[in-house]
């Protein structure tokens, strides 16, 4: 992807994934940490794999802005040797919505407590663990910046990880309708094996609605084929 034009946008992702409470003595005592037991499960539930991304959610007592988390994370990054990919968001489970810090691909469980302590030292208050549960479906909304490589005609690949692709859609779509639409797209057997979420970016003072696609070895041609099927079904 070197030499490509990369454009930065602010935006967000909405997705649905099963979450479980992390039961591990290495965590900071009496804190709630959730794990996506099947991240990008629209893809990984259908294919064989040796490894998959690890996605964790540190549940906080109060909402923390993305700016605050970025500033704190940059400071913490100077103190630890492993990379930190942290953004803000919220998780809705059992009719309750909680703010979270999402961590992506933390190498070891003992590093979670290190980060919890460092975030706490910067004033982040973590929510106490109330109950344990396993494999409960949750709605997840993340706020983040995107570094995208334009492919033309409203399609993009993510610069840092081209397993992620995006394309614009004419209008915002509610999740229940999007879930049904994605199932219909996957009826086309040539387009099987991908995970989909809704997304938006703020571009030219306008909100642009998108679909986010995840699959390993995603190519521009595969992304465009999926895009064309979604747009055809959307009419």
C-alpha cells in the first residue's frame, strides 16, 4: 500500500458481536473487562483460522472523549514497549449502555492490567464488575479516525490493515434492516465469508454513511463485488 494517497477521516462503526466477561486474575481487581469471543464473527464463524484478532473492552464508569483517550494513550505508549490501539465507544447489553475503551490486539493478558493501572493513574475510573456472562450478543459503537486509501466510486481500503474495506451507501440504514440485507448479499455464494458493519465518516462537512467489510486477504476487486451487490439490493 506504499505510495498510495491516504486520507484521514473522523467517524464511527456500529456492529453486533458476542461478548464475554474476562475471568482472569491478572486483571485489575474488581473491574469489568469484556472480550469479543468471536470478533468479526460474520467472517470467523464461517472459515477455518489459526489466529484471529483479539478485541477487548475496558468498561469505564463515565464516558471519556476520544481526544482524552488519544492524549492519555500517547503518554502511556512512551512507557510500554508493546503497541496500543485504543479508541472510545459504548456497548449495549441487557438493555444497558456502558462507555468503553476498546483495545485491539493486546499481545498478553498480563498487559491488560498494566494498561488499566496506567489509565487509572490518568484519572480513568473503571466500572466495577457486577455479573459474569458468556457469549451474549451486544451492540457496539466505536468512535475513531480512519486512514483510508480511495479506490474510486466511494470505495476505500484501510491503510494500516487492508483486511478492512469500506464503501459509501446512499443513506443510513437501521441495524435490523442491515442485518437482513447482509444475509441477502451472502446468498450470492461468490461473496461468502466476510463480516459487515455500518459506519460513517465526516467528509466535506457532511456525514457520509458506509458499510465496513472485513475479511482476510480482502482485495479491491472483492470489495467492489460486495459493494455492487449491496447497492443493487438497496435499489
